[in-house]
C-alpha cells in the first residue's frame, strides 16, 4: 500500500476512534473540537495539515475548504482563523485555558486579535488565572484580543487601594522622576493600582498607568523604571522592545549625563 494512503487511513482511524470515545468538547458549523492531543488537523475526517507542534486538542474542520492536489489545506490562514474563533466561541475553560498559554503547541500560533465578538466570562477568567500565575504567560494575540474588547479596567485587573506605605513609595518615585524632568506630563494620566500582574510590574492601557502594588516597596529603582516606562508608552506612543523605545531611553540617559557635566 502507498505510504501516503496508509498514513491517511491511519489518521482517519485515529479520528473515528476519538469520536467513538465520545470526547467531543465543542462543535459549531465550522469545527469540531475533541479532547486529546493530535499531531494533525483534520478535514472531514482526513488529515490535511501537520503543524510544527502538536495541538492540545483534536480539530476536525467541517465546512467546505479548498484543498491542494495532495489533499492539504490551500488556505491555512482561514483554517487557523476558524479554529481560533471556535476556541473563543466554545466558552469552555477546558478548551480556552491551555489554548492561550504560551508554549510549544499548535494553538500558540493562532491569532486571536481579529476575532468576532467579545471575550466571554470564561475567557476573562482564564486570562486572569494565567496572569496571576508566575510560571505561565498568555500569548500576545490572546492578550490583545482581551484588551481590545475589555469594557473596564476592572475587567482586566483586580483594582485595590494601596496602603499608606505603598503610596508613600510611589509618590517618592514620582517626585524623583519629576525633579529629573523625565515625566513632565505625568498628571495627564490616571494611575491605577492593582493586586497582581504575575511577571509584570506595570502596564499602559487606554490612557491609564497600571502599577502592581507589589513593587511599591523598598525597591525604589524598580518602581522608578516602571513609572518611566509606562509613562513613555502613553506620552510618546512607544511599544515595548522596539528600537524606537530603546533609542529614546538612551537619549534620556545621555541628557542626564550631559546635565551633570
């Protein structure tokens, strides 16, 4: 038997074995999602794509999709979009949580940024759960989808009132930066203190500076750099890890050095 044909027969058997075990987690007009890791994505029961990494779940595309001559997907972007949309539409934490955690799995390559609809309660819960875990990180596109569709800051973070001691450290750091002339327009932006940001110290969202209260402590250097970073994101519309942002930081350092000469 031809190796290609044998491989597809084995894949069909695998999918129908999964179906026979009644492990269907979600189904809509486009996609079926079954419990179980898979090295391939199926099209109506036939393996049609082998991603770089196995998927956390077994996906079977139901709607009509154009295939190449060797029976693989001709439009992979459309397939990935349908699967990403189905993950969101499932409103199932068992599906959503592992799908939006960064790692070596197929779902990590999915782009959630331009999906339809708003994040469900289950999606928001999964995002908060990941962000509160120091050992896990949410994928950038899933976080962007979350931010883009959040109605309130409280949808994203747990807002708290800082203690008097924490507020004292923050005001001292802010005054230090103001005195150095680094954040002249800081009062344009509302500062919101939150309980936890996992591996992050702060963020800049919707014209607001988000500060993790855990850094409002004796580590003044970390607090100063966090306020400055988030200020620059808002004031000068600069993105993390960009060359423009790096150059701006070097420029500020140079100005401070020249001032003391």
